[in-house]
C-alpha cells in the first residue's frame, strides 16, 4: 500500500529515472531486501533484491531494451507501461507491450507484478 500521494509520485519518478537510464544502482535502492518478482516457486522467480537486479542486468546484457509508455500512481501501487525491444531472433520478440505494477511497502518496492493488459494492471494498482 502506498502511504501518501507525494511519496508515491516521488518513488514513481525515481523508477522512471532508473529505468530510463538503465541505472540498476538507483533501481536497487528503491527495492526492499525481500522484493519478489514472478512466481517465487519457479527457479526463475525473483525472491530478493539481488535476484531482481541480476535478472534486469542479464536482460540488459542480452540486448533487451525498454521504454516507459506511462507511469501512474494508484492507492495500491505504481503502474508502469513498457514497450520492450527484444534482440532479433528472441522468441519473446512478439511480446513488446507489457505492464508492471510496483507494490510499495514502507517507501520501497516490495513486489513487482507483470500484466499483459493495461486494465488488469490498472486494477491491481487501484486505478480502476
């Protein structure tokens, strides 16, 4: 849950800055130690800050790039629309538009949720 609108907007702008500049150090500072991303029961699921940063770092090293298409704060999280540029030949190359919702606890991102459609992401962030 996001405590105040000003804090959420400030955190959202830091998310924008870190993702736009690919600054994993800044992004890592926004994450709680126990942040999760994806199915934590799956070997590829992220269970902590190090896992998330390693996954983002690996994607960047493999030539994946992304651009923020929208960023909105809601009472339940921060919605981040992304367009992803996958390297040529990557089987995910048809999957170029996705949404993340960053769930916030105590001023840090504690969970990253992926959505394939905006309505589901907006609902999760409390915008609908």
